[in-house]
């Protein structure tokens, strides 16, 4: 363990509602959703119709551009409904869960596998889309071999699930997953301390990230300090969740996407962990929220998670649900009130610095109107990357490909600049701007 | 009250309502009184409680000590010239009534244009002018005719800001542009020794010249005119309304640096630049005014703290801020040393560096890009 990365910049948002380290229950949902919208760059083609029987691991959707890439059902049962949105966009395939049967992909020892066998098994089982390719954060291309594979073994996002607690029983599976992926490309794993349970993983280059603040746990930040992505290069990233699923696939031969999900947030009546699978409906969290309060259900964390609504389904890459109140109350003279002790600000313009330990019941109010960029030095303080965030954002707004390249569009995903968006006094939607820039790059560079 | 507002808003002022064309104006007052009820639609679901209104109000607060001192000093200088010292409160009231009209003109004209242009564009009203309007009366001579001020404010807001798209898009500091307009259009009301004391009424016994106007004649001349380092530091000398007291300005600087609203890097490097050139000046015998005296004369302190640090028009990169600030300080003193006709270099130094700030940033960002490319090719 010699590779240390020291990161000083960043910010931990002191939001209340951290999950208690206990497993509350196992959710066996009636209905599970397969959502193609969780996967950037996946254009879905249906492989089932309503009423079809599926097993856990049966293909449900295929990618139009690359039909080898499949999404499979996480449970066995019957296809109940195909949900479409505007312009008939396919939003989800709902599977009514019945029985416990699964497709057998055949248990294999990952140590003896070849790269082609690993790829083939991942494609067939529907786990290939768990690999995210950078730049742009899209589906990985099976025909390409990446420069390297990066894994962050800890999360610093607000109220994120505790990796050590969540993956306590999955260490062998994660190891098997890493061994399998290492057949395709060199794997780099970032841990947050040398005593971490993940610091003993084999078949990977380990890096210790010495940092106390978000976004040090973001894999994008870690990559930029290990080996920045330049034009023409591709890397893959995998989460521990994905590695655990891949490991279980090779060890048991079956698709098993069950995970411990942290139920968090200031609007959660009860916090803790539940065992659930992606696509679990939020209605299964009954008792954790107050139906009388207008609550926002976020699959993921408050910075980059998705607002899925109370009728939504847990996202594929998430092991966290955050519940926060919609902030529609209008504070009188809020901007002028010198005290405002119940509002957090990272700046010294309010007095929240007097209460460093306080946790805040944050809501979704923007606390101000949208303006042009005025302040220039607040953004860099929360971004531990060698990037000028405002310049990158302005290049994206202008749609200037050359400037976007120059200012590092290949290195970032929206989540990496989420804190810039949080602290922005001008209230711009920075993550959406970056995503638009990335979409433009994909279109222009194709 | 709340009920009434809730029923009035959608009917009258919403787009399509009877007074819908006043939507921007309504919205400005409405959000001024109460935080808007908007919730996050995209991206981060929670947001920091700071907004541009808060940023601007902090700058306004930081300017209050300089403004209050300026009001007193206007009265004090007048009484001094009339050889009649009726006491602190009397002087303050006298100065207050001289300065209030300047504020009224600056805010009514400036905000009027801001509201109108927001109305035309159908956008929300920007808060930036709250600060510009607070600064403008502080950087002009107290006796400037109000119609001139109105004209200058209109020019600065329209051509310095609105034509570029409003606060955040301008590249010149609007308050300084206002002063520059006055200076070049009406030099006789803006410089010389006649303008700095209100209602001199033929009190010719006292010249009323600012310490800076003795700069070219050397330190002994400044001392002979009765100006010492300490009374220039305290601010009991003639000058523009708010620029004289370094103590009041330092209180403002403390507020700005503490809250992080203004960049300490720009302030520190500007002082460093001024000291460096001031020292060169004495070392090469150009002047015998010590470098540290330069810091308390004229508009240097006010410009460094409140105008060089304007986040929109200063350099945007952290490294660029050091260069930008240093050059402002250095240029200001260069003008003072080599232009005896008009010794106040701060205004032009900042405006010049405002135009160069994008170039500085360009150099900083492109060298960073090159550095990164090199780092990668090695790894």
C-alpha cells in the first residue's frame, strides 16, 4: 500500500437522517421494475410482451445499437406492464414477482477465466450494463478494451450507505468480481484507509485516498488523480454493488441483485437498512415516511440522485433512498436575516459555521432565484480536480467543443460537479448543463 | 397581508394578468420580501442557503462604515473651511443632507434603468446595482451637480452593464465607469482643488486640495499642507465622499474577507503591487513619498477593497487574481508618480485591468491545460 492520494478540497453537507446501522427488514416486492432509463446510452428494444413468463436473469430489453447488451429481470414472474412516457418513450418494464426460479449461467472459478468468457457471461446475464464507460458515463463497448478499470470502495456522498456495513458479507463476491474483471483490464481500487476491509483485495492496484470531504469518494475524482482520461482514451468504472453482483454470478451461476439499501434523509421517520433489489417500488418503504408531508423520494443521494416520486422504483445503481421535504415555504426576508440558524451555508455569509456539529433538516427550496455567474471562487473550493469548473460550465453552455475538451469534459460526469451546483449562489443547474455538454460531445464526436 | 398577496399575485401580475407587463417589477419586490417558493427541479435536490441577494447585501453592509464616515467628514471638512466647528452630530447631519441626494439620484436612476430593462427582457431584476448604487456616491466629490451624476449613472448602467446582458456579463465595473464618465466629460467638476469641500462659499483661506494633489511636490509639501499619515489613515482629509478613511474601509475589508464575498488575494496583491512600485519610486529618486503613505492617499484603499475585488470584472482564476491585483496596485502608483496633472491613478488602473482580466485568465487556463497534457504524457 504505497499509493496515497491526498485531497483537501470538498464539502460534507451536514444533512440530518443518517441511516442507523441496523437491518430493518427484507423487502420481497410484488412488482419489480426494469428501468432502461437508469443506463445512459442504452436505447431499449423490448424482448418480452405483457403476460410473458420470465426467470431471474431472463432478458427483458436489448440495446438497439448493440443487441448483445441485455437487461435482464432481477426476479422470476410475469411481465405485468410496459410503461411508456411521452412520445412512447419506454420507461419501465414491470415484472410481477412469483416463485424463485433463476436462469443458471453456470458457476465458474473467475481465476481460470479468459477475458472473452468474462465478457460473454456478463453480456448474457444482463450485468454488462453495470460497467460504466468514461468519458461520458455511458454503456461500455464490449469490443473495446479500456485503459484501466476503476473502483471506489467508499462513498462520501451525503448520508451514503456505509460500505463496510453494507458489504460485510459480500467481500468474497467482490473479490471474485475483481478477479474476473482483472482478466479484461487492470483494476484500480481506491480505499479510504489502510485498515479498510477492502484494503485486502487481491488482483487490483490499491490506492489510499486520504480525505475527509465529499467528493473524494467519487470515482471520477480518483481517476483524475491516478491517470486522467485524455482524448481517445476510455476507462471503465464499476461500483462495489456491481462487483458484488458479478462475483455472485461467477460463484453461484445465478443473477442476484439483492443489496442492503440505506433509508435516509430528514423526512424519514425511521432510518436504517432494508434488503431490496433494484426496481423495488417505494411503496414498500411504508412506515418510513409520513404520507401527510409532501416528501421527495430520491433514489440515491441528495446531490446526484434521481427524484423518482412516491410511486417510483429504486434505481439500478443505488443502494440509498433519501427522503426530504419539498420546501415550498416562503421565509420572510430570508436573505437579509443575519441569524437564520436553521439554514446551512458553506459560506461564512451566514452563521452556520458557529455550529459545526449541527445537522440540518434540509428541504428542496432553492433559497434564491437563478442569476448569471457572479462569484468566481466558490466552485473551485469544492472540486478536488485540476479543472476550472466555471470555464467548463460556460464552455458547455456555449456548446464549444474545443473549449469543452480543453477544460476537461472527458474527465467529469455531472456527479463530480454536484457540489459546485450546491454551493452556487447563482442557483444554476450545473449538473444538467454538464450533461447537456456531454450529450453534445457524444453527438459531435460520433 | 399574506392572503391578500397570494390572491393578488396570480391575478394581476402573472403573465397574462391585467398588470402582467409589470411582472419583473412585482417579482423583484415579492422575492425581496420573501424567499421564493421554487423547489429544485434538476440536479442537486438541496441547495446552499446563500444567494446573490445575500452576497450583495453583505457588500452593502461592508460599505456602511465608509459611507457613515464620509457623511460626517463632508460636514467636518465644510466646517473646517468655514472655521466653525459646531460639534460631531451637527457635522454628521449636515453631511447626511449633502450625501442623501447623491444616493437618491444614484438609486432612482440606476434601479429605474435596471427595472425597465428587466421588464423589457422579461427577466428577474438583478441585485448587482444595489452595490453599484451604494458605491457611486462614495467615489464622487460631494458637490457634483446632480444632473451630471444622473447622466453618468445612466451611461454606466446602460453601456457598462445592460448592453452586455446585466450583472455577471459586464466586463467593466459599473461604478467606476460612472466615475470615469464624469471625469472625462466634466473634468472641472471632478478634479482640481475646488471641488472636494461642500459649499466653500469663498473660504479661500483653505485650499481644499486633497493630499494627492501635493504628491508631485513631495512629502514635505504634503506635510506642509497639514496632512500626516495618521490623519490620512483616519480620513479627516478632503476627498471623494467615502474614500478618505482607511479605518472605515478596513472594517469593510474585514467583513468582505471574513464572509469570503471578496477575494483577499486581490486585496493583498494590490497592496503588494503598490508597495513595490512605491518602493521603486523612492529607490530611484522619482519621489520622496514613502511607499506606505501611498496606501492611505486618495482612492487606493477604497478601490482595492471594494472595486478591484468586484467578482464579475476581476480575474476569475485564483492564480489570475494574484496577477490582476498586483498590476492594479502597481499601475495605480505608476500613474501617481508620472502624471502630476491627474494623480488619482486608481480608477484608471482598475478599469484598465478590468479589460485585461479575461486575457490574464486566458493565459492562466491555457498554461494549466498544457501542464496537464504534459503530466499525462509522462504517466
